[in-house]
C-alpha cells in the first residue's frame, strides 16, 4: 500500500551523523538503542503498544531504495562514498520489541535495536514516526473504551493526519478496545470487516422533505437487506419525523426484532441523553425493542461517562477525531536513545531530571501473583510489579530461575516488595522480533492483538485501570541497573566539576 519506502521517512541529521561514523571508522561499532517514553499523556498511568508490526516491516525495507534517492538528499562529490555505502546497506542486527496490545509504563524499552551504529541510527526517525502515531491513538482509544461497557466504533479517518494515519490509526484503535473501524483499508489489510451507516447527504439527496427522508430509508433498507441496518434520524427533526420515519420504514420493509443481522438508528446531534431516552420509548412503544441506538457527535471518554451518568439509552458509540487524532494529546512522547556502544553502557544526562535515561542493554519483567481479593475473572493472577534489568544481571538471572527477589523503589530505598520463590510468575516484556536482519516474530491477527490487550488490561486492578487519578503501579529497575546508572552519573559529575 505504501507509495514510499517508510525506512526513508527520516531526518537528514540521521544521515549526516552516519557520514561522520563512516568517515571516522565507527560504522561497525555495535550500538544498542532503546525506544521508550517518559510520561504518558492525559495523566495516564500507562500507554498501549501499537506499531511494532509496521516497525518490523520498515526495518526490513532499509537498503531497498534506488541509489538515485540518496543523490537527492546527499548531493555532491563529498557524499559519493557514503552514497555508495548506503546503496548496499541493509539492517543486519537484532530487534527486540513488546507485542502490540501490551501495556507499557514510562522508561520501559518498547523497542530495542542492537546493530552496527549507522544501521541502528538511521532507523530513529521512521521508527518514532510509526510508534508515536499509533501509540497516541491506541492510548486514547483505550481511555474512550474504558469509559463504557458498550461497543465503541472508530470513524475518524476524515480527521486523521493523512491517509497513512487513517489506516494505521484505525488498526491501533481496534487493538486498544474499539469494536470496529470505518476505514475500509484498515479492514481489508487486517482481515476484519469495516463498518458504516449513512451520511446526511444520502437523505438530502432525496430532497429536503419529510417524505424524502422516508424514501431514503426505504431504499437504504431495500439495498442492504441481509446486513446490519442503521438509519440516521436527525437530518431534519429527530423526534417529530426522523424516528417516526425510521419506525415506518422498518415496518414497511418487514424489519422487526426477528431480523437476525440487527438494526438500529443513529443520533448525531442535539441533547443525546434526552433524545436517546425519548427515541428508546418510541421504539419500544412501536414493538421494536431490539432496535439499537447508535450515538455520534464529537464524543470522547468524558462525554460518554457523562451520558451514562444521565441514564442515556445508547447501545453503542461512534468516536471520530478524539481517537483518530488523539485530540487532547496529539503528540506522543516516544524517544530513541543510545544506551550502549560496543558493550559500554551510556546515558544522556540533562538539566531536566525527567530526561535522565537508563543505560545498558535491558529487559523488563512483569511479575504476577495470585490475589484472592483483586483477582479477576481470568485466572486470579494480578500484575504486581514491573522491573527493568540489565540483561544477565543478578535480578534478571534470579527471575529466570524463579528465585526469591526484592524489588526496590529507585527513589526511595525503604520502599521494597519481596516476591518469594514459587509465589510469583514473570513474563519478559520484550521478545526478539528480528535476528541478524531476518524477521523471527510470529504473525498475529488483529483479533489476537485485541484479545492480548484485553487480557493484559484485566490483570491490572480496577483502581489501576480507572481514568482519573489511577492507583500507583510498582515500576522499578534492578539494583545492578541502578548502580550502573549512578556510577556513570557520578563519573560525569566529577569530570564536569573538574573541567
């Protein structure tokens, strides 16, 4: 579907740095880069992972551009040798990533790239472009869907930031809980049906008359019989003609509560709480008790929560720009940082404390334990803590062996939690998805990803899932990672003071 090679949706400085690496003989140094975020949007505790599938595809597109492309952005004789190098450069390293549908906390590696320095460096911008967009949409969709037990459909393509964003945003939204997307390419590429009703233009195409609305409804039912039928009833007047014409058209077309594919009406304006209650009464009085009410009109998690508090009779919601553009927080904060070079852990230290990163080649473990009080409807296990370790350090080794471990708060050493051997299970969050440039990750369907997300979500306690002031979840680093981090900082501070 792509008209451009996504591996080259990049910033020029990735390549100007690459030339310096090549000219200085650093191109084959083995680098480790982590993609992670520092703070979740809208005061979330966490974010939803989406985009790693497209990252895998993007990485494997590196080196498949014609040589002429490089001349367009790296012209001149001084770049000749570098262009020749790039024309044959493919990614030959390893990539580790969290699964789409996973729930991730700040500073945890979502994607880790291990490979020759230039190869790993030039992946930064396209990888962030993919992950920042999809995780913004997925995290917002999760919030909207957690505001209700009723189905939510995503239909924000017309508000999305471009065609590419519309297609992959629809996918991200469904991973994070949306029942469907209106985007036809999202459906086609993921093997799921797209959904849709009708626009006001369909009704006004029959002339701006009450009888024209009736004729539009009849024709729509006639041409879509055997499918789910949703009639838009607010084009002229919801209560005085819209719902009445819908009832009349359903009856004349033989559509009633025995119609197996399902049927309903859609509200797209006005006081949705009041109108839905009145419409529900009129439908029930007409014997159409299984007729569903679908609501749209600038909805988000806050409006949906308020509608349900008012007792709105709405069976499902359609949400557009709030999800498709992650309207309240459209810019997600993933970053891509070098954490190790040729086996030496490195970090970025900044004037801003939040920008201090964890060094080294890392792995995150999610620890679960049986909890009779907070246990959920799945298996009684509840997520208790996440701990990020240096691969092969003492904590990592102990967890792999199932030994007793003590997780310590990075900022308060008196806050600890001990997990006894045999009383917990642990899952590594990052799995290898590319080995020596070749994909090794299994393919997962969109339904698999949605199920994986729901399973993860329901292993957190209800307090940790709430939208406003969610309860704190324990997220820490191993003692060895902490010690490496502090030793680098101490050495830097000493050198700066003596500089």
